[in-house]
């Protein structure tokens, strides 16, 4: 770092920001970060300012596996004690005192900070980003894993100027000089929990929008994805405006950023003022029909109020984060797609929750170990029921009161219920027992709620209860009283769609109906061939993929024609269509026999770490099914067994276990293992032993 000494001097001289321990109130913290990306290390420093509330003989910070080079209290060097998990300073601190504490360190985070693309040969795909959900920011800055510790953070970040740096708060400065590195300064005005501290570094461009209330919204994208900006961020400004108006409390931070990152662990994460999300959701217009960013966009934005502005005291109150963000995201989708869309989306989640409850596997919303399905979907249902119970006006007034009273603080479920009881003048004990404390999902209550609020659900329940006649597919599609969602729900009840009925669905003017028909077709009869072929290039990649496989399987004599017709289709960002195409092309002897090696090479290439886990997993699956895993793919598989995404890591390990049972494959794995270093072989060593 050429300017490290100067930058640290500047950094140490600036006012700092902190947080709250039991007898000590950490107010502000100023964080400095520099990077050694090839070594996956951070050179860091932090200055905390704190007030002493009661006499205390030490202060400590969570700090995982850090090497500390300097610790100073009020400008004087001071002794400290460091373990693998903490750093503590022993000193008699007297009530009423204020102090400035500086810590300088080097960290090599085992998690929470991810260095992507620094060990491959591609130029321009390098990224560094954080994911500190729940806790663990202490892997890269001495901080507080406890959510109740809230601090006003500022970040000073030094990085190569060719990259864009995004972090919490408003960017005040980026130095512009002849040096290779630049310095970015970010300012926060309000306190937040440490787990919401974040930064992302990579090559990006941005779209800038302004909300009705004057908040700047920055939507980041990779330079080669300029044509995907509109479909990816479609409705972003409308979602922002809607949530501000619906919640009734102004957006609580200075600006808002959205940043796609490679190999992200989840769909998205609501870092304060800066949502990071998987670049698998950067889409084109056709993908928007099948899989878009709308719900994630709204969900993570809603967290800026529910989770960031007010934060749970502990995981027992996790409903206050995820249930609320899920519910308000559904409301945003309701604003975009209509009431019927909203109630049928609730219906879909109710069916899943009801089935689980019937099996005796339901969970309380106050169970800190409950599933995501419980916290998110049952949590959203609880709010929908509560809103109807106390009335729309009282609900919105209560939300405003709750957010206003506890802004920048930590809360419990009881805090929320008390606010809603006060504004509604109702006793909510029954609601709490039934919807928050109870394990059961009250399906009958849900059914009555849907019938009261949705005309199409009343029709649906009348039909399935036998109060109305059964309709044919033609009658379903042509009935003006039936919404699209109702039509699809009624059609899904029919398991006996005949060859005479399917053409009505295949030729529908609605892409979702045609997709439904494609999913129902299976092996295609000759009488349906012409209509089915029309869906091969329909306005849905999901439909395209289904029809390519079904047509290829059903009409061997036309396989070359189908492959040739779809050779330029890539499909969704997970490249599932393209990978199916490559696999079928390999299995069609008469199709371009001299190019088989290129088809195999391309399919094998998708196992590389250049691609996101979804792409890689599909490639591994196809290659293993057709026994075409070569040495390069096996190397990628072995490395994948140590991937930071636990879902993908587990898949890779299971596949490697299965291959290991085959003597021939086992020999190949052992052979390629000699090319790898010890870190790559971490999981494989357990088998070699």
C-alpha cells in the first residue's frame, strides 16, 4: 500500500464512531481498510469513541484470528490481551469519562469477507465483498457480534482506482491523483448493528435514480450488462416510493445502493443502505417472466426499516425482521401486479405451511431455531391476519408508532405487540397465542381470510367444495370472472388433461398458461407436435427448456432440426437451457459430429469458478449423468468441496462421494489430486485417509 502511512495518519486524526456495551457506551467508529487480495488479507484500523457509564475495569471487542500491531488509548500506547476470538483492554475506566481507542491489525478472514476472482486468469472479474448476516463482522474489524451494540460507523477504504468501492453511508470522497490506489470515504449519520457493516469492491457502472422524497438510489451493474439494467431493476423507484408511503416513515438512511456480486451466499442481504445480491438475478427481458429481482428488491429494501432501523434483541424475535420484510415485499408486488397476485401468492405459501402443520412439524414464530419458511412466510401471514383484526388504519398507525419509538434501537416481539394494542385499543393475547406462540398453522382461519378478501378465492373454494360445476379447460380460460391466477389454480387441479384439451392451453395468448401446458405435456403425441413446436421459442426460457427436452425425446427424426433452431439460446442466468442443449447435442450422433469436442469443452467449462454455483452445479450434474467428467472438471469439483456456499459445497461433496465409490473414477480423482495444493484437498483428504 503506497499511501498506507499517510492514509493511516489521516484516518487516525479523524473523528470516530462507536457502540454500546453494558457499562460502556460506544458511540462512533472510524474504520480504515486496505487489502492484500492475493493473500486474502486486510490491513485495518479502527478508532472507537466511547463514554463510560459505570466504573469498569476493562473493555473488549469480538475479533477473530487477528494480528494486532498497535493499540492506543487517548493517544498513548497501551497493553492488550488477544485471543482467537477477542481483544480486551484492562484499565480502570471511571463513570463519566470519554475515551478514544485505536486498534491497528491485520486480518485473514475465514468467513464474512470473500475475495473472488483473484486466483484465476480472467481480467476484470475480481471482487471483494462482505456478508455478515447475524454476526461475524468481527472477522474483519474488531466489533460486536451482539446485535444490541449499535454504532455510527464511517469507512475509509483504500483500493486500486480501477475498481468501484461501495459501502454503508454516503460517499464523501474518492481521491483522484496519479497514484495507482485511491481512497474512498463513506459517512454514516445514524447508528447500526455491526453485522450490517459492509463493503463491495469490483468493476461496476451504475444507474442513478431519485425517489419522490429525494433519496438517491444507485443501481450497480457490470459494464457488459448494460442491456440488463432495465429488466433487473425494473420498478425499483416505484417500490421505494411505495414502501415509504405504505410504511409511513421516511427512509432512514442517507442514500440507497444495490450491488450484484458473484458467488453470493444468498439471494440478497440488507446491509444498512447497501443491499448486496446474487448476480444470478441480473436478467434480460425474457428472463423477467420466469425469474426476476422484484421480490428480493422489495424484501431487502423493507429491511432498511425492519431489521436495520429497528433491530431484534436476539433470534427469538427474528419475526420482526423476516416476517415484516416478507409481508411488505408482498405488498409491493401487490402494488405492481394487483390484488389477485397478492392473495394467490399468500395462498401458495399457506398450502405449504398447512401441509407442514398437518404433519405435526409446524413451528412457533418465537422459536429462535424455527425454519426460514416459518420466519418468512408464517411471519407474513401473521401480519396479514393482524392487519385485518385491528383494521387498516390502526395497523398503519401502529407501525409508525413502533418504528418511531424504537428507531435505532433494539426490540422484542412484546414491544411490537404493546404498540399495536395501544393504537388499536384491543387485547391481542389471542392473536399472540394463535399466530406467534402456537406451532399450528391455522388453515381454516386462512381460508376464511382469503374468501373475505379475494373474490377469486371465494369462487375457488366454492368450486372445490362441490358447490359449483367442474369447468373444462376452455371454460376456465374463457370465463371473464376468472383471473389468471384462478385459472392456473383450477387447471392445476386437473390431472387428466387429454390430448384434446391441451391444444387450448398451448395456443393460449398468455405465456403462463402456455408454460403450464408445457409442464403438463410430457411425451408429446403426434397430434400435438405442431402446436408444441411453436413453444420451442416461446417468450419464456422455462417453456423453451421444457419443450426442447420433450420434443427431442418424442421425435427422434427431428432432433437435428430442434437443436439447430435453438442453438443460439442461452436462457436464464443459470444457463440451464444452454447446458441442456449441449448435453442433447452430445447425445445426438448426427448433429455436427465434428463439433462434439467443442460442445463438451463448453459444458465442462461451466464447472469453473468463473461461474456462479447454480451454473456449476447444473454442469456437474449433466457431466456426471453422461459420464463425461474429465480431469479439468474433476479438479473444479474437488475445489468446489471447499466452496464458501454451504449448499453448493454439500452438493459437490455428495457428488465426489458417489464418484469415489467407482474404482475407475476413484483412480482419476487420485490422479488429478496431485495437481492441487493442500487447501484444495481439505475435504478429499478425509477420504484418502
